[in-house]
């Protein structure tokens, strides 16, 4: 039987089930096949903080959304076109996001009275008409999986666990995905458990064949590869790209990488990843706490390493005093804050960009710290290199801001050539720089205001650093009022001066007549860009500017802001960048905020922007 | 190896020493500067790292590399330096408040990891720099500015804490006994791994005379238990007191012990099990009577620094981390090419 194949330009799929059902793994595999096929894509994993939340509850639902297309896309999609729900809780938690006309694939196996009651449904939505308006495929995927594995030695429970692979097989058929990679992956992942590996392969094939042979699925879809710039690509998540960026910075600076870190969601994957790469001279130190993590990194920096600490908001709060010490010592240090919902423990697995003001001001005294922000998963690589450049050049701690959405989301990434990456070579001090062979640890470079980096082991440059205010040039303890005033202003001037090293900003204003500028930073880049496309598609003009550097602001930012009648700043906080922009430039920026632990929807942003333009 | 020919004065800096006149820190500084040439390590390869407190000003007065950091964090900072630069001789200078209150966590973790650090803990049993509050080593009932009716908390015995963390080297000495202080410093410097040296140090402003029982000629021999590895733990003016093992296995102090009394314990600093050293540390009373002085424990374990370096070497030997390897890492297992 040959089935109808329909061409699509884009589709958004969301698969949802219990945490522990393998939804993230299923999503990752589908993503990998999609990337290899050549579609552009963006992903959005969304899962609870609990490792194994109670089964069948709304709190325990884990989902993975994938947007893929035959053109370049910017976000994982506002709403799914297709929702796969593996149990009643997954259906209930997600069906509200499925637009009318959307496709619903439901595993009916767990739709028992008890399970329905547990999520607050009095009757079965599959039977009571409440799913009218959707194309519903209700099938007992668990039973189909068990049937396919009837001959296996596995227990019923273990066999049933392969249902996610059945779903993956079915989806792979529906969207004409290649399968070899997934089959090879499964066999490798379960190399030590060949019976489990075979069960997964069998379930996957059963799902594929179910689509191929069952009349319920009349159509399969094809999304042609996207046109991408020539080059070699891979799929990459933000945390992986950030870890690779740090290793690359180590190679390009010639300095050994030292990571001091304490486990915290959603930053831990960077520690995990870097711990695998000892061959590159990477030292990872899992410290006793957040403070020791940054303390050890600072110690390594004193010794001449490219030092990094990674954390999220609560950990950054604990590190505040040590960041201040790094400001005072003027030693290079990259502080990665993979932001999550706050305050306090907040929403550990959800995204937010509410640590900007903590990064900017969260220390005692006047303690300026440069801030670099990543804007997409792949961009975390470049952002890490840039943070390292600033830290090493200016001998300063630098904040590298990412967030949960970038950390776990993924996209195709064009591989850079290692030889073409920026040269981050550092010159350590080797000779005395004062009169009579004296070494002056705070005698600054006239251009960058950076002080010399003299590492232990260098004869003749023995010196003492400390958090007490230092005398200009000598670094000796000084309580002199004028000296303190001078040193405070000089440290600020050093950080402000970084702006001179930044390239001109590029405003995306294709129509060249926009009167409204959308300004953003961090992971809102994709949703803002997608919203701007929608606005432009409707015939209106709008300009987009996204900041890589939030402190110091680039020198041309002020002039750019004056060119537009209105400046709109969407943020996943209560207006932190808007506060900084208003204070610095006296621009009456319109702050648009959302703190739902989720990225902006392009559709909603576009609607908001249309409103601003209309009231122009 | 070239002759370093260093003198104690080579370790002095041009900075004015700003401790209170009469502070025990002066004696310790002089002893350390006097001992440093013995290390046989060039000044540029020595680093002193401190936290906050009176003792933590120490690095400013040592003509080596140094860092005066933040309260309690010196062991963590030194851990990062020592593990990334195993070629250096890294020393931590800390006090009872710095090491055992705000920095207690870092201290015990440095000790359990066996990082190659020498930690000098100046214990004056008081907060000096903040002008006289009780510290985590102050005796119960201490009347201070913050405890007008007497402190309530049970103090830490720093040696017991360190041994509880299974520190591979633990010693105790006294600021005013230059010879003993130097001998313990020497043993600590020779130790490969974390060495904790508790130095009883007099604060003549806020806690004067805290260790007088161990210093005054008429009392010191009765209350000091000098520990020498392989020697019986006898003490007292006429050597008639001793540490003895009781029938239940516990250690105790006995008076008028005969020369051939089989209960007398012979000191074993190299016992693998820290229980013996711990039992010795528990002999002291709150007012320092029966203070064992010297090396409680000195055992050889692999250091954290060396093990980390070995892992890196092992990984690099398998496949060097060059640019080609980085390119392959970035490409991952499933790259695709668009022409």
C-alpha cells in the first residue's frame, strides 16, 4: 500500500509523558535525525525539578518540543501542531496549547477511571467529545509495544518501558525521518543489556510499521531540508556549546582551563561535560560549596589558569563576596550564570533572565563586572570565547549569562575552524616594571588599564594581593581617602573602557524606515526575531537590536536609541534591562515582561509590537 | 640544584608589621621567616594565602607570593592554586574564627581531600580584629563583649576536628617556643599532603594569658605532653606522669607511674587509624591542661593534586588534546555538510 505524502514547510511537535518515561531521550533522538536530515530546527525541553515525580500526576509531566522547517527558524514554536500524550496527565497539562485543527496522538493505555480521577477528569476526554476540533489518533501504544515484544524474555514492566520507542518510530514514519542513527544509538546505549536494546529496536520498528500499514494514518509528511550556508553543521545545546567554548578559549589562550563548581540546575551539565575532557588539560573541581567553587577558581587564576566557575542564581548569590574579591584582585575569572526562575530556589528547571541586576550590582561596594550574554544555544560557544577574551585582556571577573532555555535547548550549529577562532594569547609579566627592579602589581596598561598578571614561579615579581584597598601602583594596603577615590574610579574606568574594544552594533532594520526598535538581550533573541518577521510579513516596519554586551553598553548604543521614536524591551523578568537603559540614556523605553518560566511566544510578542506601532 | 643561599631576612617585606605590640603573631612570623630558608624552595615558588583576621595579615609580611583573601575561604582558594600548580609550596595562614567558624566547611574538605597545603591555624581562642568576641575555641562560659553572661557553646578542639576529617598530618605547637614551633613546621613542610598545625597564640589585648599554664615555668611541665614518635608519652617535672591505656582501651592520664609500667603508651604518629591520635587530642581539659604538643598524626596518602594531575596525564597519553582533537570534539559524532 502506497500512502499519500504531503509536503510541509514547517511543523512543531510536542511529546509529553511522565518524567521517567524517556520523553527527553525520545525528543533528543528525533532532533538528531531531523538535524542530520538537514532541516533547520529549535528545541525546547521542559521538565519538572523532581527526578521521578509521582507517576501520572500533572506535576510529573515532562515534555519536549521540536520545531523544524525547510527554512531558517528562530524558536521552538509557540504551539505544537502535533501533540503526543503518553498518559492522561500529559494530555491534560498540554492540550490547552494545541490549536484547533491540531493533531493529537494519545496512548490510551493509562486512561483508566483511576488515572483520570487523579488528574481531575470526571469522564474520559477521548470519549466525551471534549477533544472535538482536533485530529485524534487514540491508540494503545503500550499494548502495541507489549504485543510486539510478546516473544521476548523481558518482564511486562520492562517491555512496557519501550513504549517511547514505539512513539518515536511512529513519528519517524509520519515525518519521513531517517532511522539508522537511532537504531545505532539504541544498540550502543544498551550495549551491556542486549535484550533491552533489541526490545527498543523492535518497539521502534513496530511504531514505524504501525504508521506504514494502519489506515488510521493515511498521510505522511515531508519537510525538505532547509537552505543553509555551506559548511559543516551539528546539533548542539547551549550548555554543550558553552563548555566547548571554554575549552576552545583554553586552547586559544594557551592557558590550562580550571573549573571550580558545585552542582546546580541548570548549570551542572557544564561541569559534567568539562570533566570528560582532561586530555585538553582541563581540571574540574567539584567543590564542597558554591563559595569554594569560585574560591578555587580564583586561586587557579592567581596561578595562571583560565579560571571558570559555573552556577545559577542561588549559587551566584553565594559567590558574591568572592566576585568582589576578584574585582579587587583584578584577576581573570569567567563566572557563568545559567539563569533559572527565582527568587530563592524558585523554578530550578524553568527559564528566566532575572539575574541581570544581580550580575550588575549584586556585590558590596563599587564592584563593576563586565557582562556578556548568549542569545542562542550555538551562540553560547562564541559568548564563552568573548567572556574569556574580556577576562584575560582586562584582568577582571566577567559574567557570562545564559539561561535554562538556552542551556537545554538545541539548534544546528555551523562548526568553526579552530585555527580561525580568536587569538587569546596572554603575556604574563616576566620583568620588574618599577624603578630599582621593583615590581608594581598595580601599574596599569595605559590602553586597557589592566594590571600585570605575574604568576607565582616568576622570580623577582613576588607580590601580595588582597581585598583590602590597595595603593595605586604598589598594591600595598592603603586607607588613604584620595587613593581609595582614585582606585574606585579607576576600576570603573577599566570596565567602561572595554566598550572601546567592541565592534559596532548591527541593527536589523531591513525596511530602513522603522520607527520602533525592539531591544533585547539573552535568550529572547529567537522569539523577538520571529515576532519581528511576523510584523514585517504584515507590511509594517520594525527594527531589532540584540545586545551581546550588557556591561559596559557598546559606545554606539545611545545614538542608536535616539534614532527611534519608540524603544520596546521584552524581558523574562520585571524590566531589568529597561531599568538600566532608562537610567543610562534617559530613554522612555517600553518594558514588556513575562515571568512564567517559559520563553516568549512569537505570536504574542508580534501582537504586542503591532499594538505599539499602531499607537505610533 | 643551585644553591639558594636564602636568609631569614630575605623573607621580610618592606611593609610595617601592624599587629599589637606584644602579640604572639610576631613570634610566629619570626619563626616562619627563620625556618623558610630550610625549605630549600625559591621565594617565587612559595605562596602564602590567608583569610580575614589578625593572623591573616601574615602574607603582607612574607616576601613570597601571597594573597590576603576573604573570611574563611583561604583553604578553598589555596586548593585551586595547589591543584593547578603542584609545583608550588602553598601555605595557608588562618585563625580560630577564620578556619573553624566561617570557614569550617572549607577546612574539613581540604583536609579530607589531602590537598598539598600547609595550614597554620593561629588559635588565640578569641576574635581579635573585631575587638573581642568569643570564638569557636573559647571555653564555655567565656565573658566577652557579645557574651556578657558567659558563652554557651561547646568549643571545637581544632586537632580533634582535623582528625575527625582524617587529616593526614596534624600537629600542635606554641607561639613562644621557637624551637618546638620550628620543629613542627619542619615536619609539616616535609609532609606530602594537607598538614594542619595548630599554634597556640597569645592575644595580649583580648585574651591575655590563655596559654600561660603551658608557658609558665612552674606549670608548663605538668600540663604539657610532649609527643615524639616511638617515645613513651611521659611528662611532668620529674617524668612521673604518663598517658596510659586503661583496661577498657581508653587513654588516660596517670600520676606516679613507675618506670616500667606497661600501661604507658608509646606514641605512634604513623598509625593509619586516626582514632589513637584523636584519643590523644581528647585528653586536654577546656583550660588547656594536659595539652599534647607535637605531631599527633603523620601518614602518607596520595595527594589530591597528584591524583588530579595523574588523571590528566593518563587522558592525554591516551589521546593528546591538540587542535585536531578539538576540531573533532566540536564536530561530534553526527555532523553533516552543506555544499
